C-alpha cells in the first residue's frame, strides 16, 4: 500500500516508499502446471481475437490450463462509455512464443476509460498456457533475503522473458503473508487475496483457504489485502465508501506527509479469467471500484489489488531480436505515464517484489 511522504525517485529504496511487489500463492483450483524453457521464436502472427464483444460471463472458478497449449485469444472489450480510438481493441505486445512449431503471440494490450472516469487505464492479457510465472523478491519487499530470484533479472532468465509487472504493498501494510523459495517470510492469512505460483510456473488467484490452499506444488504465495473481484463481480468491499481501506494514497501532485490523499489514484490489479488467463490493469486515476470494474470487463472472475500510487505500478513487455535476450532497450511500458519502465527489473537497486512471465 502506498505510504505517503516518500521520495518519488523511480529506484528509491527507503522506508518511506509505498507498497511492495512480488507475489505467489498456493491454489486449490486445480490449474495445470508447466516449466519455463526454450527460446521464443522471432516473430509471430497475432491470433485473431474471438468475436465476443464482452468479457466472459465467467464461473466463480477458473478453468484448467493445459501447459504448452495456447488459450483462445481475448475478445474485444466493450467500452463503458463513448468509444475512443482503439479503446477495447487488443494489440499484440512482447515477443512471440512457439507452440507446435508455430509462432504465437501471448500478450495482448488495450485501454479503457473506467466508468465515470476521463483517463484511460491500460489492460494486459497474458496466456498462461504458454507462459510460466515466477515471483522475484526484494530486500525492501518482502525483505528477509537473500533470495535466488531477485533484481536484476539474470541473462538465463532474460532469454525467455516476455513480460514483468509489480507486486503488492510492503508487507507491514499488505495485511497478508508471503511464501517463496521454501520459506514462510510472513504468515499467510486466511481470506487474504492471494497470487499463487506452482512449481511448473502455473498461476492462479483467489481467497486463501477458500479458493486457494497450500499444496506440495506451491512454490510462491503473495498476499495483498482482501479480494477485489470474486465470482466475476466486484466485491462489496470494492464498492464500499471506505476507499482508504485499499491503501494510503498520495495527493494529486505530491506525496508530502501533510498532503491529503485522494481516492482516484494510480492503482494496479491482477485477475484471472474463466479460462485461466491473467489480466493486469493499471491506471492513473482509479478508485477501487473502477479498478474492479476494469478487471471484470477484461474477463476476471477473481481479482486482487496490487501496488498503488504514482511510483509503483509497472507492466512491461519485451520483444528482443530473434534469439536475443530481453533488456531495457527492447522493452515497452503498458502506458506512457507509468513512472517505472523496461529498465526497472534489470536494476540491482530495485528492492521490491515483482512477477515475471516467461516462455515455457
């Protein structure tokens, strides 16, 4: 959660910094697993999105993902209001991945203006059939290192990296726990919104103890607050008037300790769709309900808020030359206004947790 009054330098590591990243959590949803390996192909034709004009009606439980098999491409999204150019239309992003000898796009991006909003939020869709997740941990968030997987991303992992994004609040504000690399860094909390990653790179999201639980296959659990989306709908908590329950925010132009926070702030969130894809949302002027509504419109049946405030939400895709490695020079931000960028996860000074998505 964002602590106000901190420096906004992109790579500042200080106790006044806001919420942390990184996450992973066990799941009882029965998602299939797979490991990240192999070099993605140099190019690929985008998959044709299916003709659905709205997000899936969605069951309350994500479907089973078959590792190595591509998911159906996402349907175009219906804008909440008047259509702006490109709104809701998906465009491929990041490098392509091989499936049965074919080059397949595995990340799609678009923008939508939320209900009652005026500024576009960015939305990314990720194919968990062809991508494997990994939780990276930091010295500030969650702390308690050293860790095998921490910034900067190493060449061996950069060889298959397709996308990376921020985790949640610093653990003293996340109201949840953190488990990774065989260690319980902070106790997992029943009911907390949890990102769960398995040994084969499969990933899911749910309420701990209800939707997701510890199993021998779980390698990482990242909790942050309570669920934002459940059963394909914003939760009552998301729609409540108590927006402060979703984090201490900065002011409109400053994070000074005497500046009152504002409800509509940079926020990010992550959801899982009925067929098991991940959807990531970030935007500059979102309240909790708008963030939930965007996740649902993108197809999420379960979802959670990640980090907030101007300096911390970040989603980047990488598209290196054929056979090349992901690097700052070939990365692209989801939104131009995001403070961090393609360099962030390749800096040793980045001390927060984050999640990578790599070719299986």
